[in-house]
C-alpha cells in the first residue's frame, strides 16, 4: 500500500515516488484503483478518510453535472448521525455504489461490444464467414472429384 505523508504545511508527499503530490494526483490514484494511506508526518495518524472527504468536497464545489450530493441528501446524512441507533448507512452505501459501478462497467462493455459491430464490420465478418464456408466446401468437393478421377 502506498503511503502518503501529510506535513504541517498541508503538503502531501508520496513516499513511493519521492515527490510532493496534489489532491488531484490522489484522485488519479483512486481512479486507477491504487490503494494508499495518508498519514500525518509527525504522529503517523491515519488521515485517509479526511483527505478522501476533501477530494469529494472539491469535486462537489467544482459544480456542473459533477454534483452527487444534493442539499437534501446532505441534511439527511446529518440526521442519520444524530439517531440513537444509527443505520448501517456506510455498509449500505458501499454495497449500493459497488453494484452501481459494476452495472455501469457492464453496460459500457456491452456498448463497446455493440459498437464494434458496425454495419460495415458486420458485413465484413459475414463475407469472411461465407468465404471460409465456400473454401472449406469447395476444397472438400475438389478433393472428392480428384479422388474419383484417380480411380
């Protein structure tokens, strides 16, 4: 697991690559599914969760279509924290998000597979299949005729 150290001056240092990194660099690691841990350089305290939340906040503030959390949803999250018996929300959200991402990937794969078969590609594949069929069958017939002529 890659270790990122956070210094008092708020800089993040990637110990594996021996260089300072930004939150955007860490976002790239997340997208590439590279596991990492952010720790306080002085105390060794795990700050990963705080950094991940900061990355989410930056993405939410970027605006546009990137907003995931509406004001109403955020207010509901706050209410969950105040419940006497908080719901197992983290587990539910993790499983639901994992399922959604798997379905999204499956849909993308199916779409790419469908796009691979453009009408011209389908015609080419069909023509190649027909050519193989006739070559195999004509070749077999030609051999039979050659054999019968020898006799």
